C-alpha cells in the first residue's frame, strides 16, 4: 500500500490519481490497437490499494487488473480510471459489473468512451447500482493519450500524423536529395520515441531509394511500428534496411501488375506485399484501419505528403525545425503541390505547441477538418 500526500485537497488528489492512471496506461504504448490505453488506480483510506493497466486486445481491462490487485480492499473504495468503464460484452465481460460486484463506493472517470457501444452507458449503469460517479478529471490529458482511438471510432480511419524534419529555410533534403541528418541526435531520439506510440510508419519508394531508412524505435523492449512502403513502380533496391524483418515487419503496398519479380524477391525476404487498387493515401489508410490500427505516422517526402493532406488522411503535424540553412532552389520542401494559389487558401494549424529539443524545435499542431 502506498500512502498519499494530500487528502485535504480532494480536487488536487483526484488529478494526481488520474495522472497516475495515465502513467500506468502508457506502459502499453503501441501495444493495444484497436483498443485504448487505459490505467486504473484504486484508493481506500487515502492509500493506493490496487493498480492495473490494459496490456492489449484480448486481455483483461485495466479495472480488472486493479480489482485483482486490491482484492477485498476494493470494498467501499474509490476507483480512478482514465476512460469510462465498458458496459458491454466484448472479448471480455463488462467492467461495470466487476466494479459493482466488488462493491466499490465511487468511480472517478477521466473521459466518456466515444465508442457508441459504451458512450455514457457505463456511467449510467454504475449510477443505477448506487455508485457515485465523477466525470472529466484531467479530461484534456485523457483525450490526448487516446486521440488515435477516439479518431478511429468517430471517423473509421486511423489518426494520421505527418512528421518531417526541415531546415530553417524549409528544405527536407539538399538539391541532390541528401537528407542525413537535418536534426540533432536528441531530436532523432525523440522521433524514435514518437514511433513507439504508432502502429505503422509510412514512406514512399523514393525515400527508400534515397535514404535507405530503418524506421524502427531503436529501443530494446519497445514495440516497433509496422514499416509500410507505398510504391507504384516497385523499382526498389533488392538490398535495403527495411527488408531486414528481424528488426521489424515490413509491408509493401503496390499496384496489381507492378514488377512481379520484385514482388517475389521481397516476399522471399519475408516482406509482405499487398496490391491496392487504386494505390492512394486514402486506400492505404482504409487498409490500415482494417488491420485495426490507431495511429499511423507518415514519414514520407513532399510528394506523398501533399497527396495524403489533399485526401484528408493527415490530422496532426510534427514538424522538426533545425536552425540550419542549406539553400537550393530545387531542394525539396515538406509538402508538395496542394493546388493552392492564394494565401487565404493556406491550411491553418490549431492547438499549436512549440517544444525545444536539443538545438532543434518541434512544432506540433492539428489540421482543421471541415467537420471541426
Ligand atoms: N527530412 C525529412 O523529414 C524527409 C522525410 C522523408 C523523405 N525525405 C526526402 O524526401 C525525398 C523524397 O521525396 P518524395 O516526395 O519523392 O517522397 P516519397 O516518400 O518517396 O514519396 C513519393 C513516392 O511514393 C510512391 N507513391 C506510391 N503511391 C503514390 C501516390 N498515390 N502518390 C504519390 N506517390 C506515391 C512513389 O514511389 P515509386 O516511385 O516507387 O512508385 C513515389 O515516388 C528524398 O530526398 C528524401 O531524402 C525527407
Ligand atoms: Zn472494460
């Protein structure tokens, strides 16, 4: 049992417990798709008596682990959980019933589950059973942790994140296509960490030919996203870091009749090859939705990035900016042609934040969608 500091300030106490739920939930980062990240803390007499998190699809939910941990001490206790407890039979029985059976007194919920199968019904069920329920503690932090899950449920597509690294003069490579490295090792480490939270990372054929990237998290014990290459021509090198599937799995998405020899060679190396018709950012995201993914990172060059934006599959931007100038009239920039001619057509980011990372900066923001 862990004693806690400040039972005299209940709101502050609730916030601390919700942050603890988020911390526990993050232990399964990158491993839960299509399920959300959920952590749960059980408190009695101002002591934490049980903790748990959801490790992944098909496994028990966070509340069940926390209740097991608390045992009899759950009676009359307060349960903190970052997402509304489920009230339906999925792969596991409803958590609402487990909480009622355990005779808890109060449940503090971070955010309502957007899943129409839950959406407020979990809270209603708990209230009906005489349990006190509080909703919305640290709601923004809870929404942020599960933004991919929420987007998937509401829009039937994974959340698309476009990440790029550019110089201060807006170039993502030199005029010869050389781009290693624009940012410092600290910023690149940050990218490795961002990849942990993503289920897939996408590049186009040109990036494979020019950069020969690894696209892994470079971290022992952390999950790697599925590495996805979009290539129409399949004019790809037969030796490349992405074809070493001992590091992480790779999927090449192409068109039906593209170079059968190359397809066969890649398959022999253990690379999965799938033909999509047509091959576009939107059909790729539909395919990755069907594979149950929540967060998809686009680490492509400007041509593909522009198409992905134009087709509405990018919701979030991670732009790394290095205080360097490379120049070059034909050096590529992060986003190719969007067909805009007037400045008032520019896409404006919302909820923009700026982070200083080593000698570089990260600007993070969200693209507005027509439904916003
Ligand atoms: N600094 C950075 O953050 C960063 C990140 C990535 C890339 N880069 C640089 O960007 C340059 C490559 O830029 P790029 O724009 O050519 O990037 P890309 O990521 O290779 O995307 C373009 C490629 O995507 C494939 N593709 C498949 N379907 C497509 C579709 N529907 N629409 C468009 N493309 C489709 C094509 O491959 P096939 O030709 O094989 O058919 C096409 O050549 C390189 O110099 C690289 O160093 C920089
Ligand atoms: Zn549940």
